[in-house]
C-alpha cells in the first residue's frame, strides 16, 4: 500500500489529473511501468511511455508460461488471472509444490495486492493533493526503497551486480541532459554487460587424462623403441656351462 500511495502522490505532484493514476492502477497494475509512464507522460513523451511499458512488462511472457496451468483453463480465469500477474504473485506461487495450494496462493495474493495497490493509489492521490509535495511525507522514497529491497538478493551474482552498477551510472549521467524517464530506458544498456562474450581460458587436461594420453602414446610407439625414440641396449645372454 505504501508503494501505491507513493505512485498516487507522485502522479499528482507531476501535474497529472487525479483520474490518470486511478485508471493506470486499475487497467495496468504494474508498479515499475506506472512510475516510468508517469515521468514520461509528465515530460510529454506518451510514445516513449508506451514503449517503456511494453519493454518492462515483456518479462510477463515467461511468467505466464510458468503459471498457465495454475490460473485455470477457462477463458475468464485466464483473463483475470493474467491481469493479477506480478513478480511477487508468481514468486510466492511457484514456491508451493501442491497444485491446489499453488492455485489458492496465486489468487489470494493476486487479489490482495490488487486491492492494496489501488487503495494505496487513492490514499496517495489524496495526500499528494493535500500536501502538494510528496517528499514532505517521504512518499517519493517508498518505491525506490522497495525496488532496492527486491534487487539486493540478486546483487550477490557478479554479472548482475555489474549490470546494475553500469545501468545506475548511465542513468545518473544522463539525467541532467535527457527528459524525465528516458535515462531509465538508457540504463537498460547495463544488460549488455551480461550478454557480452566471455574469454575462455584454455583448458588444461586433468592428471588422469594426461596419464591416459601418455599410455596411449606409449602403446602407439613402435616396438623395440623407448617412448623417447631411443633403441634399448641389447641384453647379452650368458651360455649355460656344459
């Protein structure tokens, strides 16, 4: 609810009509896309807002494949269930092994988050209109704090940590020169550090493999010659006494 209140207050602070955050929270229901879209709409870039929303929500494609059987087979279940799909809903759902518990978890968390998100948006719109400055109540920091809490476990991976640092640096450097919202899109360039080709160091054969190769080389060497290529010294046989 706190993040929803942050969104509603920021939307009002950007000068958008009160119905815009309500409509977005009901029809879009995607926190990251909504925050980004508000900044781009306030800057007069509606096309960039649509493109950014499609790009950020593309991750829902594999999410949908993962929970397709959990949502249900009827078209009404799929329509409503796909709208309730968020990162948190999918994460908690996939933790359950029993199909029945998985289905109950999906719908319970999905409906709860949808209700609390819209209630928080309404609260943020009211508080944002009353105070005029979301920063006075700390509402502007709720969403960044939530995002940081979500990505902290992923930063243990070196590649993810590098991509996050590069993306943050790009966004900070471009913020003074680009319209609001575009630096966040440019921050996606940090993902290129994950897909860059890595140099492979030459693999050294293990001791067991080296010994097998040496045995094979000795077996292939001609008879009468040592593995180093030198002929062995002839052995003299002494005659037995008569």
